[in-house]
């Protein structure tokens, strides 16, 4: 470096010197080398570093673009799995659940628990497939390609699926009724229903019952009672107004959109009042009650046989 620095600085050819002979005092050469060497090294380092950084940047960019389709594919697969097994978004198309739900709200529906045998409970807001003729005559919207894609990954409900959303009032084994001017009663217990649309009556437009809800069925009603074509209006169809449990998609748990209406959808306290579960408990214990007398009879017979022997 010292020779190069000196040659460059002189600007003309110098006589060839013998090795070890210096044209300048050692101190000058040392200072020159010390002054120029760091600068030269710094530029080289900078250029080398810039080149490496640039090369690394290009490599990372190429790697990102190569991996992007894979990342998108994984994201879509996860969205599809979530939609199928965990939660799905549904849009509220009507006013039948006011004021709990407004037209245009987006709710998230829990689809996981039904896979583990969970069935709808009283008071839950549920989404279910049309059990047969409930949506006859309703216009079917024509979705655009974007809506079809969003429906496929679960961000929007499918326009081809005819689904409804109502509140579960009674479950299998319950006795449900509502007389004009009176409250809805489940197993003889009057429901206090603050969620009903202001100004509505529990059932004055369509009284019903009493009757018992069959096995694997539920009785549903809209919160906007005078603007809801619910179980009461389908008592003459094949299911007598009841909704088969296997038609239930899941429970609506959250109003997710718009953000200023974000809220959960809990079960109202009136469905937890004492004594309301009696009939359902008897129904679930029915098979056991049938087994107990048979077991006692068989035990008595065996005992008699041993005694006789």
C-alpha cells in the first residue's frame, strides 16, 4: 500500500529505487500510509458491503415472491378449515331478530361444538338450514365472483345456502305454549323476554300450544315477534313448525360487524330460572327409568330361583 500510495501521489515516473531505500523520510511514508490506507479500506469495505447487501436484498425478494403463492394457499386452506369446522360469518338479511340483530349485521357462528355432540340450548340464537319451505318465495340474490370467493373462504355466507337465524325457545321434551295476551311458557314457567322488539307482544299475532317438543327438535322464534315467520307460522308443514337439530349450523356467539355494534350474544337469564329444566331432565332420563324396573324384576326372579333351589 505504501508503494501504491507514493506512486499515485507523485504524478510522474521515479527512478527505480533499490529495495529498502525510501524516497521520503520514514515518518512521512508512515503518515501517508496511515492517512490513505484507512480511507481506501473504508471505500472498499463500503462498496463490498453495499454489493453484499444488494445481493442479499435481491435474493430475499426473489425468495418472497417464490413463497407468496404457497403462503396464500396455506392462508386459504386455513380459512376453509376454519369456516368448515370452527366459525363462519353470516349476514343478517331481515328484521326478524330486531333489536338483538339489525339488518346487515355480521355474526360469527360457532360450528365446532356441534361436532362434539352439543345441541342447541334454550335462549341461544342459532343459524339453521331451511327445514322445508320456510323461505319459499324469498328472492335469491345473484352473487358476483368476489362474493363467491369470499363465501368459499367463509368471510361471507353463500347465497346458495338458504339459512335462517332465530332464538331457540324450547328443546326436546319441553312443553311450550303462548296464549293471546299472555307470555310464552316453557314447562309451565313464564318467560321474561326483554329482548323482544319494543312494542311487540310475545305471540298475539299467532298464539300456539301447548304441545311437547319431539326428540331431536327445537322450537324457534324471532325477537321481532310481529315481523318473524318462525315456528308458529309453519305448524302445518312436515315438521309441525319444529326445526330438526341436524339442520342447525351452529350458535351465533358474536356480532362482529359493524364495529360499533360489536357484542356477544349470551343466553338470557330467564332461561335459567328454577324448574324450567324438569321436563328435559325427565326425557333424558327416560331410557334409564325403563332399565331400572327391568333390572329389579330380573334381580327378583334370580333371587326367587336361588331360593327355590
